[in-house]
C-alpha cells in the first residue's frame, strides 16, 4: 500500500465535514466527506447529494461536473474535480435549482 495516492484526506485538519448523501429517492445515504451538490433552498439543512448520485437522478449541473469522469466516485472523483496537479480539495458545488 502506498500513501501517496490519498486525495483530500487530512486527519489533522478535518476541513471537510462528514455528511450524509441525503434526500428521499435520490441520495444513497452514505456518510462521507466527498463533494456534494448542495441544493441551497434557504433552510438550515438543505438537501445535498453526491454528484454521481444526483447526476444519476437527472441533475444537469452534476452531469456537467462529472463530464469526463464517468464512473468516478469518492477519491477518484475528488481527483477529477481538483484537476491534475491541484493541491486543494474542490469545494462543494451549489445551485438554487
Ligand atoms: Zn450518494
Ligand atoms: Zn446536482
């Protein structure tokens, strides 16, 4: 096992909160720190989904984010979103759709 492939994981920083992929019939319910599409609906706890889960549900925004990364999830998806050579983890995406 090599430790050089770990993406977006920093046990000491914990900048990325662990959250569920929420939402009836869309989210998978898994709790992790992967990027989410946060649907900012003005509530304290807006729905938020994995990009791949939401894209599968038909979200054009998430499909755009995932373009070129078919099948990528978790760390592989983080790597795709960050781009080659990027050092910072990507932020969540938001929209008011
Ligand atoms: Zn999910
Ligand atoms: Zn989405």
